[in-house]
């Protein structure tokens, strides 16, 4: 029986014996770092039974538990908080078990299958910084689920069709001069992204010209009148109603209307999409060629990022899947038809409104595809849960999707979970794909690796390493710094990413933790060279720094379980950081390899080895490598 189970049982017995409380929900917290102790029990809920002061009630229970549980060496009371301290002998036994059994994660996912969908890029542009957060978060969470015993399918749904893809295709067709990745030396996804930006540039020029026409001027005047009227109704308005301000507002608000109703380029793009849907051979051939360039580019980026997938779906294969389910919903009464022939679902009872699932012309909307793809996943895998790693701006979409699946009585509806995450900003500001101002994933990875090289060389941590070893080291440090920075913060929070800060060898960064690991590896290598067999031995006493390490190592499996249950890799990142920080404190306070007593030396080496194994294990769950030397 683990210690928390023992403490729970004896606390229940104490409440029954002292105050005749036979049913109570017992829970313990880790003792606040400012107080002495290991586990804390809060007694306030039981004062009406004890009819004593909080301090006296806590003392009664503490005295009872200390007598009954041999592992409890003492206790102290702070108001209504009973802090229990476990004996050094108990913690030494824990360390012995850690050394003997390695890292053991409770198998909370046994016989459960999970599909995790992440990445989901569009094939009209390369991956950017936001995609990096999505990919490292999705991949890490899959690793965490696997460590917890789940069967996991890593899934990617590539958005390879639609208006945006046709914009890149049309731009290449009109202005590309048959340019290819081979002829230009440009990575395929970057080349296609170049023409997506080019389309926007040409479209904006066409739009600006149209505004100067009588038709454009008429629409601009209408917008100005409406804008002035709208602002006049507000008590406080800081809107820019100058000619430049009105023009800027008009361009932003009327752009989609212009694209759909007035633009020659817009008309050509829509015609191309219609030809694609009709199976036009020339358009399909161009689509396959350009998408092929993008897939080659994506594969290269994914490889460097260290992520992979078990199953890839393509929107071109799935976008019609939901139409059959629309008919199913009509037959069951979950959906209804409006007078114009469009199909809707009523979600007003759930606090939402009516949602369209099929247009009047019979075409699907975006959520229709998601309905069909969800059903396809269940048919393919029969999963217990399916998780979407998507930015938090889509929270409403996934709430609607789950409600629709419930209305359709799908057995997998309750298993849907949206693992949402906040956007990533840089000090320079927000990113805009079609304007070409995104933070390109490949360029960012190059930058962090180059920064890692510069920082490492300045610190003199490269002595005696070959050029191949150095290349691998810089890659491990740079990519580790980038991933860790994105994962150490709760996924739901927005991040301001600073590449230079992420590479720092001090503080809560990957390089600091990686250096801690290499310090341990170097020490163990030296022990091996001295023919020292690193086996656990009991020391004569336990120092505070040693106990702190054992406690943190003992809590690590709980962090792995919690990260899975809370959909939050940052719990592992911060658990590993605390271990690395405590190890460095221990390393500076105590002699390890050179300790005079053999049992002390072996105990400290064994403890260090367990630290190194835990750091490596934790980083593997984050998709981060550790260098063996630095």
C-alpha cells in the first residue's frame, strides 16, 4: 500500500476514534514549501464535530497518526493545517525502489484508444510559428498518452482543397513562368506560399483600381455614410473618420464582397475551384503537382521538428463525407429544412442558436466535413476519445460539433475533446499569412539553432567535439529550446515567444535542463572509467538537498498522469525543471564522485543517475532530445 493510502486509512480511523466521524472524504496536499512537512491535511471541515479550536483538532489527529504510522516521524500545526513529516528512512526506501525499478508510470490508459488530430495545415503556404506550437503540443500529448498506457493514433487532416489553394494555383499559372522547386532552388511549400502572397498582392492592386471607378466610389460613399452614422450613435468614439481612415475601413470590410461579386481574379479562382470539383484534368494535374511540392516541403519540416503521424486524411477525400449524415439527421429529426432548401440544426436549448449544416444549393459547410470525418475516424479506429489540437479561436466550432454529434446519437460524441491553445506572438507583432509577414517555421528553426551555436561557443562548452558532434549538439539545443519554451506554459495561455530568451543556459529553459543532464552523464562516465559500479547503497544520513531530490523524483509519475488527465504537457516540463534545479543545488552543496565514504558516494551517484534518467524520460515526452556531452 502506498503512503497516501496508508495516511488516508489512518486519518479516517483517527476521525472515527476521536470524533465519531465514520464517513469522510480524505485528501492530502503537498506541504507548502514555507513549512516543514511532506503532506498536509486540512481540518476545518471537521471542527463542528471536534468542537475544538483548529490547532487543537489538528494536534489530536497528528498525534494519532504519528502513533499509528511508523513512516511519520513528526508533525506540526499551522492554524487548521496539519503538516505531516515522513521519516528519512521512508524516503531512503523510496530512493532504493527508484534505483531498482526505474521510472514506473501508473497505467491509467489501459485498454483505452485515443485519436489525436494535430497539425492540419493548408497546402497554400509553408508552416509557421503557430503551426510549430500546434505540432509540438500535439506530438508531446501523444507521447504522454503512450507513457500512461493508452493506445494512440497520431492523426493529421491536411486541408488540400478550396479557394485558398486555388489562389496559389491561379497565381502560379498567371505569373509563375513555369517555376519549380528544382529550377528556383526554393523549398516546395515556400514556393507555393510565394504565389499565395503574390495573388493577394495582385488582388489588392485590382481592388484599389476598382475603388477609383464610379461603381467603387458609389460603394465607398455608402460605406462612409454608414460609418459616420454608426459612430454618431456612440457616446465615445475613437474611430478614424478621415478620408484615409474611411478608405482603410472600407478596404477591410468590403474586400470579401468585392472578391465574390466584382473581382476578375476572384471570378477566375471560383471558376478554377468549380473545375476542380468537376474533375477537370488540367486543373487536377496542376493541383496534384503543386500539392506534391508542398508535401515534400512539409515532410522536411516535420522531420526537423521531430513529429510524425500514424494516419493522414486529406480534405479532398473527406469534404463530401458529411452529406450522408445530413440526410441521416433529417430522417431522425435532428436537422430541419428551411424554405430555401438549406438544412439546419436547432441548438437553442443548449444556449446557442440555429446552425446551418448544408446550403440551399446542396453544398457542404465546413462543419459538415468535420461531422463526416469524425464518423470516418470512429469507423477506422473505434476510439474511446478523439482529441483536436486546434487554436482557441475555434472553441465555439468544436462545441457545436460535439452538440451535433450528440443530437445524431453518435456513441463517440462524449469522447470529443478540443485541446485548445493560445496564439504565439513575437515582439515584432502578429502574423498574417497572405501578406507574407508570417514567422516561417523553417527560418525560425534555423535561427534558434544558430543562436544555440553562438551561445554555446561563447560559453566554451564545445571543447573536444568533432564537427558532426557539434552539428548534432546545436540542433538538439536549438530545437529543444524552441519546443520547451512552447510547452512549459499552459497550452491555453497566449505566448510571447523570444528566441534569445529560450536559448538561455540559466533559468527555466531547455538548455539549462539539458546541461544538467550532460553534467550527470559526464559524472557517470567518469565513474565508469574509474571502474565504479553505480549501485544503490544506504547512506548514514540524509541531507536536505538529497531528500528534496527524492521527493521530486517520487512525484514525477504523478506529473505524467496529471499531464494526461489535464491535457497539459507543461506539468511535465515544470516537474523536470524542478528536478534539474534541485539536482544542481545538490551538486553544488555535496561532493558526489569524490565522497570519502563508499556508501555515500554510491548513494549519491545512484541518486544522480535516477535524476538523469527522469530528465531524459520527461524530455522524451516533450519530444526533446538530451545531449550526452557538451
